[in-house]
C-alpha cells in the first residue's frame, strides 16, 4: 500500500535524487513507452507491445520477477494462499493474465488434467508459458492456454469456473479495462465460486505511472464490482505476505 502519488513531479524529483542510478533506466522506459503508446490504438494494444518488449529480454522479468528465486517465491505465494482457501484438485480454474505460468505451473500440477485455463493478452508471454510447461513436465495435464484481445470471456461457458485468479493484472489496467472484466466475469463464475485479484492500493489520490502502473483505492474497486452485481471484500489475510499489492475477492451477488 502507498500513500504517495508516484506520478507527482516533486515525488519523482526527490526519488531521482535519492536513487540516481535509476534515472537512466527510467528515461529509457519513458522513451520506449511514448513510442509504444503512439503506435497503439488502445491500452490493451499498448500493454501487449510492452510485454513483447519486456519478454524479449526476460520472460520472468516481464511478469515482475527480478530474479528466478523471486519468480519461484511469488508463484508459491499465490499457490499456497489459494490452497489455504480451499482450492481442490477437482476445481476448474481460470487464470487471467497467466504470464509464463509463474503460479500457473503449480496450479496445473495440482489440478486434475484439463482443469486449468490460462489467458493472456500477450502471445509472446504465452510462448514462454509453453516452455515452462515443457521444463516442468506438465504436458500430461493438458492445460488450456489462450491469447485474448479483451476481458469479455465470450468463448468460455456460463457458470463454469470455481476459481478465477488475476495476479498483477489490475495493477497495470486503467479503470475501463477493469470494468470490462467485472461486466463479464460473473457470467463464467460458478454460483459458489470466487474471483481473486490483486491491485496496487493507495490511500491517497488515485494515479498511474507511465500508463503502466495504476494505483486505486479499495472502495473504488469494491463499488465498481457491486455496480455489476458482484459482491467484493478486501482480503486482509493476504496483507501478511511479503508482496506489495493488496487483494480483493469477488463472488456473484
């Protein structure tokens, strides 16, 4: 959780003074992002281009892991949490923004064959996901990996998934993309199922940095979910874990 507005010019200048070694990388990222935004027709197209660029250097870094050990740890953190919350091998799971299967490889291994569905807007990171499957000998689990253009889930069946999971997706999404998800996720969620998502939480002014990192207040996302007939609650027990984002759980109203 942050109380600082990272988009504020004064904050950025103070941060640059405290961290001079990060100024040049930030400037390169800013220049790249300006070019990608100019070439993209909407946010999803823009962020797909960001992922293509990031994945070309490192698939693990592209999903937000600064090292392989951190990639392993973050995946296990997500898996352990859902296991503690009753995930069963017979559940049908949908992972939105599955990336290169940082957590997905553990879900796939645990669930019965064919019960894992992973979606991502980036074809490049999904290619990396197939490499993760091969590396961890998970071919016999026959997971479903699908590239998507949006979060309408139009090709998926009604009331099908017991567990829907989105980690570090809404932290990179403007509000209209999140609302698109809320408008459609209730249809594919089983009556007794739940949808967990993480987000960058702020208690101050909502803002974004470079159209890549978005910071929201809890009440904004809870109210938006309720507008689409969903019940939402803040998951305080997630806060105990060494992860910078917060978590909300949504169920059908």
